[in-house]
């Protein structure tokens, strides 16, 4: 199964590294010449990756087509292309609904939306898929945690939540900065902060999902340091502050 990418941006690169580098997909991966430095680098690194000049040629030569251009570019790009009924289209484009995709890529009807995140490069991370096309779901199980979504309005909620990525990196970096301010050498502070989030994320990932809401309480000792920080953070409205930001991202996605 040959996979073509329309748009060779950051998320396409992460997916290709996951698909070819981690999942060892042996068949051809076609990428657009756009972002020429990135597409050339991928082709130089992986013998199965080929750079193609025209989007129509990518569609013509692919069994699965991944649409990975920016939201404001997407409809203009696909309305010019001719798809086949036998193809599968996977759209990564935030906010572009299945009905609109269907109009543009007819007669192709095997269409789904997916939200890969950069750690797909290492075959980890969530992969919401709507609707769950079984062959796409099975393929991507090797590349992360497939989360089938039954309802398109819920799919937008996953998109909105993915907007927390930059916050997570900033939260991690802020810990290292604070340790440095207290006199910890930079290298030790950065090393500690990275291992700290990795260790805790591993625990979250290993725990049954029903335990998620109780994990913060479970790691507390009454009167202990974690209890102190959690209580103070709650008093400051730390966790409630996320809500308006996420609500507003969701409204933006819903148009
Ligand atoms: N980044 C993420 O973590 C993430 C996660 C999930 C979903 N998404 C979605 O994935 C899509 C891509 O995101 P991104 O972060 O990878 O964006 P990006 O880095 O800006 O990549 C966009 C790509 O589209 C290319 N492009 C623009 N017009 C084109 C055209 N007419 N034909 C072919 N290629 C064209 C650009 O090429 P040039 O550089 O040459 O202009 C670039 O390679 C977005 O719709 C986003 O919502 C992103």
C-alpha cells in the first residue's frame, strides 16, 4: 500500500518517520516537493520515500492519501485534484469536516479524519480517528493509541485538547527555569525536568484509565509537599483556568 502526503510539514515528517522508521512500512511513501528541504531530507534518509512535484501525481500513485496542509489551504488544494473511488483519504486538517471533504474528493468515499501528534515519530501518543475505518485503525495501532471517535462534534473536542501541547512544553521548561533560579546547574535542571515528566507520563500511561481522576489524590501524603502544592494551585484556580482557553479553541474549530 503506497501512501502519499499532500503537504510535507512538521506533522507529515513525524508521521513518515513513524511509519517508515518505527513501523518499518516497506512500500512507497510519496511526499510533495513543497517544503523542499524537509522532503529532500526525508527522501535522502529513507529509500522508500520519493519526492513528487505535482499533487495530482501523488494522488494518482497512492492508495492512501494523507491531507496535511494548513486549514486555510486545504479546500483550495483538494478541489483541484481528481481522486479514485478505490482510494482512502486521511485528513489531518483541523476543522475540515467529513461532509466538505466528501464533496471535494468524490468518488472517493473512504474518508477519515485523524489527529496525530508529533510523538507519532516514536510510535507513541493518541490517534483519534473519525469515523473508524477499520483498515486505517489497524494500520495505525502500530504507531500509537488509536482512539476511535463515533461522533464528529466529539472529534473537534480532541482537536481542541491537542492545543495543550505548547502549554505542556512550557510547563516543563518553567520547572527547569525555576530550579535554575534556585541555583541548580542548567544541565541538571533540564535533565531532571525531562525525566520527571517522562516518568510521570509513563505511570499515567500504565495505569488503567479508570484510575486517572484519582491519581493526584493517590500520590498525596496528608500534610505533605504534594498536598501543599495541589491545594495552593487549586486555590489559585490553576486547573479551572484551562477551561476558558479550551472552550474558545473549541468554538473556533466549530466555526
Ligand atoms: N502539527 C501538529 O502537531 C498537527 C497535529 C494534528 C493535525 N495537524 C494538522 O496538519 C496540518 C499540517 O500541519 P503542520 O503543522 O504539518 O503544518 P506545516 O508545517 O505548516 O505544513 C504545511 C505543509 O503544507 C504545504 N503546502 C502548502 N500549500 C501546498 C500546496 N498547494 N500543495 C502541497 N503542499 C502545500 C507546505 O509547504 P510549504 O512549506 O512549501 O509552503 C507545508 O509543507 C494542519 O491542517 C494541521 O491542522 C497538525
